C-alpha cells in the first residue's frame, strides 16, 4: 500500500472513533463543539508480549486516555469500552528509537560555508554565534531539542511502520549537541507528543556545521571535550563570576541526565569511554556496527551501546582484478557485521538497537532478521528495542513494557513480529491508533478448493504467483485477484480453454463464495474452501542460521589482513650462535647465545644451556636491539595536526592511536619495535606525543610504552609560518621566524605565571594547554622540535635558556651540523633524515653528512623516518652515514637504536642487548646495515610479532580467506542480495605537513 | 608581482651565494687503463680481474688481466683498481632532475606544463645544467638521465642527458626520444572521512577517456601520413615519429587494467610502447611479454599498493618481472632522490633479483629502452667510456664508495654542494677543537 493511502485510512479512523486533536491540550481554545471522550479500548483474545521476557496468551489489554489500565488474562472489560477482538494476533510494547533526530529542524546542508581554514585557508578563530555561548561553535550544549521539536507525520509514519512509538531525539550537529528529548510518534501537537523534555546530553567526535577552524583533528576534539569538563567545573565553582557562559551553564545542567556519545568506529568508542572514565562519567555509546572487533575492551568500559544495523552490502567481486581492491577487512566485515548484535549480547553488554545508519528505515525488520539469523535471540532483540532503551533513558515508569499505568504505545502484528513475513497491522501511539492494515483485513493465502458450477479447481493464493489448477490436470493457470475490504474478484483462463472465468464474491470466515460468469456468459455460483494454513518459517530460519554459523570467518586482531585470531605470547627463546650487536661496551659479540624469558633479556653468553627454551639457530645471523623510530606519524586516527592555533599543547596523540594500522606490521618486518608518534608541524607548539611499542593486534592503550615521561612536539620554520601555502592567505600568527620566537616567549611567560598562581593556591581555571607547558618548565615534559635551519635552532636554544627549560630533541634537524656545538652545549639531541633535501627552501643546505658532523661535535644523533615506508628501512638509512661520511658501523647502528632510546629516555628499557632490558630484538639475515639485510624475526617484550616464515603462511591464509569470502559474496549476489561497487581504499599516511580538517 | 620579484631575487641570491658548480670535465686527452677491478659489464657478465681501456671517450679494450696481451706502455695513465668494482654509468629513468630545484619553491619548478595534450613540449630546453642536484646524483654513479616532463594526459617529450655539461645542448645525449602519456586512471575519487582513508570509486569514464586518447592519436597518425601538411599542427608534428617508431611511446600506468589497456593502446597505434610505473605489472606479465613491452618500474622502495598485499611486494616485483622474462628498468621518483637508484637495485637483489641482472636493470636495459644501447649502457668495446669505479658494492650503502667516474672518457668531479658544506663545517669544528 502506498504510504499516503495508509495515511488516508488512518484519517478515516480518526474521524470515526478518535477524540479531536486538541483533546490533550487543555490550555487550547476550541473552535466548535467540545468532543471529550474517555477513549477506552479493550483488546481481547490477543497474544500479548507484555515485555521482552513475558508473554500472555489469550489476554486482554485495556487502555484509557492513552494509558494502560490493565493487562492480563481474564480481565473484566468495562461496559463502555470499545472492544477490539485481536484473536490470533500479537500485541507488543512499541519500540523506542534511542538515536533519532525525529522532529528536529533540518540542518543546512551547505558545505560551502564549512572549513575554517586549514593549511591554505583563512582561519576562523572563535565562534560566529552571537550571544554568551561557548567560544567553540561545535559546542552547542545550549541547544534544547524539546524547544524546537515539531511533530512531523511524514517521518513519524516511517518509524511507526516498523514498530516504533517513541524516539529519543536530538539534533545531529556538533561535538556537544545539547539535550535530547523523548517524544512520541503521534501526529498530535508537541504538547501531547513531548514525553520528556530533557532526556539526555548527546556528544560526538564531529564538528558538524561549525565553520570554526578549531578543532581540525580528532585529538583536538578530545582535548576540547576534556577542557570543557574542566571549564564547567571551574564555572560552577566560581568561574561564573568572571564570565557568563550559557553553554557551560547548559553543560552543568545536563550532567545529571544520561550522556550519549556518537562514535565513528570501535576505537572511537574506546576513546569516548576513556574520556568518560577520566571524569567519572558513563556514556551510552552509539557505535558504528563494528563493535565486535574489540568486544572485550568495550565490555571492560561498562558502557551500554546503541547499535546500528547498517550491515554493508556485498562488494561486486566478479572481476578478480577489480576485486583485488577490496580489502580483506571489508570482505570480513560484510560477513560478520550482522553478528555484531548477537556478539554484543553474548558478551553481556547492555545494548539498544537503532535505525540510525540505515539508508532506508523501512528496511529495519529486514536488518533485524539478519541479526537474528546471525544469532541474536528474539528476546534480546525485543529487549534492546523496549526495556533497555526505557531503562537507559529513565523511562521505565512510562515505557518499555505493557504494564498498568504506562503509556499506551504498542503495536499489533499478525504474528510473532520477528517472523519473516510478520506484518504490523496497527501501531497505537499514546492511545491513538495508526492503522497500517485492517485487523480483519481479507488476505486470502494458501490453498483453496474452488468449485465453479460443476467444475473443480485448486487455487494457490498469496505464495508467489496466484494460480488455479483444474482438478485432474497439472497445468497451472495464472490467476488475477483483487480484494476490496471483504469483496473479492477472481479472474482466470482455465488451462485448455480460451475464455476467461470471472468470479465476484465475499470472503467470510476464511472461505469465499459468490456469483460468477463463464466465458460463454453463463452465470454460476462458486465457492472456495480453505485447505489449510501456510507453514511457519521459524524452522526454516533456524536452519539457515545454523548453516550460516558454520562458515563464518574468525574475528582477527587487528581487524585487517595479517591480523591474528590469537595474540602471540611472550616466549622463552634461546638464540644460538648469533653475531650480537650489543650497543654496549662489549660491542659486537661473535658466536654468542642470548636467552630471553618473561619479556626480558635473561642471559648473554657462550654456550648457554636452556633446554626448556625454544631454540633459534642464529648461525650466520645478526641479533640486535629493535629499531626505535624517533619521528613517525603512523597509527594516527583522523588528523596529525591540530593547527588552528599557534599552540595546541593541550592535544595528545595518546588519545588517537589507531591500532588497526597495517604499517605496524610492515615496520615490524623492518625491525622496528618502538615508534615515537608525533603531532605534525603546523604550529609552533604542537601536541603531546606518544611512544608506542609495535604490539600488533593489541588495543591502543596496550601499545603505549609504559611509564614513559611525556613529550611534546614543537615546530619552527616554513610550516609554522605557513610559507608554503598559496600566497600568504593565513591570518594565523606568526608568518615569520621573528613571530615564532614571540609565540614561545609569550606562551612560556604565561605558563610560568600559571605555575606561580597554582603554587600560590589561587583560584584559577585549569588550563590543559598551560599545564602542559608548565610541565616543560618543571622538567617533566620533554620537547622534540621540528626544525631545519641554524638561525631558528639557535633561537629556540636561547629562548629555552631565558625561560629555564631544555630542548630535549631537535627533530628533522637538517642544519644541525651548522650549530652542533651549541646543541651539544645545551644538551639537545638531534634526529633527522639521512639524505633528504630540496623539497623546500629550508632544506636547501641539508647534507647527508649531517648526522656525522653532529655526532662528532658531541650531539646525540639519530636517524628517523617521518615516513611510513622509510621507517621499515631505517637500518639502511642509518647506513647512509657510513656511505657518505665513513661513520663507524656501530655508531651508525646506534643512531636507530640506542641513540633514539636515550633521546626518548627509555634506554634503561630498550636500545641495546643487555641483561635485564626488554627483549625487543631483531634477528637479521645479514649485517643490519647492509641493503641485503632482512629482519627474519622481530620480538617485542619477548613476543614474536613478526616471523618471515610465518608471514609466508599468513599470505596463504589471507588468500584462502579472501577466496572463501569472494565465493560467498558471489553466491549472495546470485541469490539477489544488494551489492556495492568496488572501492579502492588506501590508508591515510601522514607526514608533518598534513593538515586537512578531519573533524567533519 | 612585487612579492614574486622579491622571491626571485632572494632565490638568485642564495644560488649565487653558494659555491658554484663543480667544473664540467675536460675531454679525455690520453688513453686510460683500468686494471684488476671486478668489472660488471652490464649485459650480465662479470670479469673478475678486468682490464678496461678507453681512448678518446670510447672503450677500446675489455678483457681479463690474466689472458690479455696488450701493450701496457701505450698507457701513461693506469688505474690499479684491485679490489674495486667497475660498472657502466647508471641511467636514471623518467625523472624531473634538472627541471626542478626546490619542490616547494614554485619559481624553481619547471616540470609540468599547463594543458592536457602537450606532445610538443620538450623537457630538454628547461634542463638546468647549473642545478645543484645532478652533481649529488652523479657522485653516486648515475651518469645519464632521461629528463621527463609531468602532468596532463600527454605531458610532452623526454630527452636523455649526460650529467656533466655547460648547458642543455651539451648535456643532451638523445633529443626528444619519446612522448609521455599519463594513461587514464581506473579509479578516481578522494578522501573518505568516514573511513579516514582514501576511497576511490571506479572511474566511469575510463573507456571514454581511452577512446578520446585514441581519437587524438588516430588524427596524429593520419597527419603523420602526410608529407607536407597544411595547416601545420605542432602537436601532431611532435608525434610524427611515434608512428615510425623513431620515438617511443611511454605510457604511465600502474593498475592491471591501466597497464593492459595501455599495452593494447600502443599496439593499436603501432607505437613502440614502454610502460612507466607498472606497479601491478607483476600480475600481467603475459601480455607484456607477448607484446614485447618493457617496463620502467617506478619506485620499488615503496609500500604495497593494498593492505592485503605481500608486505614486500614492491621489493619483489623486479625479480618477478625478471623471472617472467620482461625487460625492465628500475626508476626512482623525484629529482634529488635519483641518487638512491643503486640502493633500489640492491633492495631488488635482496629480494631475489640476480646481482648482474640488477646491474643490467640500471645500465644496459635503460639504454635499450632509450635506444642508446649501441653507444652506452655496458662496458663493451666501441661504446662510450661512461663508467664508474667504486671501492665496494655500489648497490649497498654499507660498502658503496664511488671513487671515480668517467663520462665519455672525461673524468668528472665527484664533489658537490653537499661535500663542500661537509668540508666547510668540518673545518668549523676543527677550528673549535673538535671533540
């Protein structure tokens, strides 16, 4: 039926039995005669699914004035009740949409206004919104959904059609989106449909329509959320005397309601939960449907989830070459996405289902079916749509089950709502009916014995094509049928005959009868008697579910190619007879054994006897400490630069580590065991950095180098003065090297004052930016500064001296060789490229002998990558100093191991092969400085994360798993499933200068 | 306007301010004999104790010290290279060396002309012999380069230069030897904010764009059939020799279908075709082989194209092409990066390519592709004495030290801006007392 037809029928109903629209709105004047009614309805003989775990057969539901008066078996029905017999039908509490924007104003789609600057654009530094609101336009905390809510029957009808009666609605715009309201899907005035004005505070990692530049990155967004929590506390504790801020007031007011957080993937879910725990909050997290990929970690957070049913369509993989572009992770997600709800349920995580994310909300049941086929129980499905949402949003006294006193929002279906062909007939919202289909609608289905005059036929109706078969014949004749209310019209040409038989009659008690005319014009009587009902399909579904279960692939960690089903464990290993590059006074030891255990190096020596250890024959091979990359941007999610302001000391790479980066594995294959993940170089004072260990497969928190003192990225030169944009568009201070000095002078002056105020016990607003700078002044946080030319290097050294802090590292330091003696005197380390130059003006004097000159002048020198590819060949880059400057081989090797370990203050743990240090080791096929050297095995904490032989096996497994999934995809397409075209997805690889706004 | 003048003045000032280029070498004045080196001939052969003589810029003798019976007295200049290696000078392919000085300084960039169809554009006239970059490249053993324009559908024509000259005319070894086509891309699109990566959809116009290119070439071909066409069309004039195969058609293509369609395109047009890029070439070696198409393999020290790929795929591709019998060369992206060509060859050796095959891939094979193998590309009698002497294996940074280099017998200066700066600041620290 077309939607407007349904609407029309609903209107008819309203005209007959419904109270007038204005009934509930007591305050309104009435134009015409008042029509107040009790609206008492009794639904009898129903199967009432009272709640997700309680079903009553042959029961009655009594509702009055939009509330449930009674539910149960053998209830006395008041005389004045309108009795509606719903025999053989089901009544369910209607569903609650927990993540909707029903009835919200449309968000302007114009993106032309978006994009507050970036590398080449003009920045918008503060909010354009008028009034005493947040400085940041993406914080729309003052927005109140209930104030703008306007019922919208067109939208409501779609949701009612799939069983919903209530929506927790909010405007999908901004990082803090303000409050959500609970509303019903009735078409009455907001006065009736508004159930709970302030039901939740909703947040996200997306700026939405904000045109402001800050934040441009996910880490900026997280920092801003963190600062807002602090600001709100400050405001409540007295800050309101210094400034009136309506957004912060709203924020504080909203802290007592549920906090909902919309995330883009499972790792963002973990990030949101982490923010919550920092401020002793608990978020309800609305996921992206890939939660099963990090289920244990999500469970640990204790956050309830709102799950979408956005199961992806299969990819078009018919062309094997094109299909190469589809990643294993996409193929696997296609297969496993429908198992997400059941896996979440099995893990014991509280969850609700949402229609959000569905392209077509009318597909809701189709998707729920898929989830059920993939293992979700009907009980859990129902719970996640009724009781759980009601509980999560404090609606239990009104909604979530069919109990006395609750709102009369329920729907009537012709069978178990999760059966494949179940139909919703009525959806009652707050005691008002919305008719999707007549309760007693004539719908002939099944087999009938038809007698027309003296001829008998067998009719098959409602199962594919309608047909009539003459008795004694096997040829089926196609049959046309029209039903109008109770009247029926049938038309067919019996097989072997020429003319058509036309029958007209009524359907009564499941049988049909009436008058008809044969082809020759003869009038006849006819009857059709039902032969039996159609078989159920629950059994069928069970079978498909079981069949499906068998062929599902494994969840792997990380969820990309080369991920593993089980994470590798630390081993007791004896490397026999290796050439060991100790990086200690022992130098290079020949034919030496190394024993590791419990993640540590246990013993180094000749002929170590360790019978229980796994032995690796290292004859002819070189064993070294793992490579440490001082400068990398792998594993960063959504933006490596927070470049909207000249200082972004408050942002933390630690917040955005992406453990699903294939480059972790690739670099393990290049012998890298630790990597220093840096903020970019778009601003003078960048963000806080994070040292990680390359524990491929582990969650972000477990990749972090334990007990590591914090570092921060600074930058000088062309990037921070925005010289390489198109003609000085930037209005951000500074645009010269002169201004860069001012940024440091200014910020450290303020940071010192901040520290002083703090020490004096003054009431101050906690400022995470100044706190980070204060940590530098106190020697607790260390600087790694992107820098190229000698003038700026010297400038920062002098600035540091003036303000009493140290520059720990100059990174990229390609002109370090010009002022090496000054660096050495200050105690600053240098880390740079081996041979890069001429990509911009400030590297015109870069030379490949830089490291050697710095080292000779007493500077601790390292070679770093800043490049996902080069990082897997850092051993070669180190060797370039041998090639260009005759550096001693051991000294060269230390530039990618011990020197970065010292630079990063972790040399007590890593950087050399020494008893007691972490077993971060690499076994090389050749001298590691040779172009011919290959890492054969790489260990982090004694765990073998890379093995060249295992890698060959994994490639084979990847090929097989892809082949299996491709075959399954092809079959699915053959059976009519929707597909999507192949996409060529490449992972974002960052370098210092990448500054796109990734917060949209 | 004012700003750009200032910038230009600024740039001029630093170029003038730095040390001038090493002087171009003088012509070979006397016969030179290299003795006792391990000679990597370039055609796959090695002579352990070699004897190589050259005179007037040409190689006169390539032999074995033990068996050779030459008259030593003829040579006043004898280089005893015992323990050293001799290789043909390496050839950089498909590079904008000399067309750009500093990538981010627009004023120094001359590699990409505006417009789509620029077959008549010639790289050679913009090749800057005074660039600071080529001296840093040749000091690593690369002595010739194919200077290649970028951009558009048809970028223009490449020329081969020697990396030691007073001006582009002197530098040119072979003028306008090929036309470069950026073949239509199979996928197009951009950044996908949802996945945080680049998600490209299939280019719906792929076939149409190839047809458009065919149209252009067909007209050029018809034009080429005329002896004195009127009106004269410079674009088609530039393409004339493609159809007589005097010029090579370089098709830049990376994905399987781009490569295969590119090969068929070249065949249909009757051109001598070479694939440049060829990242997925290892997947379609049959069609390359059956059409006798060579591949200039781009940047093999690269990440795999796809997450699921063999993590070492780019490293292994050279060996795979060799095993399939495809003629190929290695090539490095960019300008200053050309000096890493030998290391890229070493990487290929580490991942399965035979050592002498790797030598061929950066010497004789590129010479063949460029059609200059009659005179250069290997250590053979009668060819140019364009060669290098190294202390160790030139493909391994651990051992590589280029001691001497000769271009047509001229011994070239192996210093460069960077060695000068090294010396200058070494002096500074020596004066400070060092450490």
